[in-house]
């Protein structure tokens, strides 16, 4: 059961790390075309456009923008997005393993 708890906490922590408001504001200021292409994101977590920005950051899309400010914020966001990605992966693995370990203890 502790594996399930830790896995759930890691997934939730990863979800909390998906927030890039400074990068989105800087992108809007320096490259409005790219900002609109991403769906006019605000950068706050749990909005409909958060996954688009998350994927764009992981794909290093910020390197295509000519602004140094966007590049610097993109590098910070990239490290944060990588941390969130690995927390998601480890959390899901712990959830799956914890589920099967719990089934073994129940006797199914």
C-alpha cells in the first residue's frame, strides 16, 4: 500500500510542476505568433493548454524563438518539465507495481 501512496504523491507532484507562467508571458511579448500557435496559453497548471506548452518545452521549441529572455526561461522550464516527466514515469511505475503487490497480498 505504501507503493501506491508514494506513486500517487509523485504523480501529483509532477502535475504541480507543470506550470510555466513566466515563459508564456515572455513568449507572448516576444513571439506572439508562436504563442498563438500554442493556443494562447496562460501557463498556469490544470488549464486546457498546459499540455501543449509542456510538450513544446520538452521538444525544446523555445530554441526557435529569437529572444534571449525566452531562451533563458525556456531552459529553466525545460529542467522543470524533465523533472515533472520523470516524476510522472516513476509515479506510474510505483502505482502499477503497488497495485500488483496489493493483489498478491489479497490472494487473488
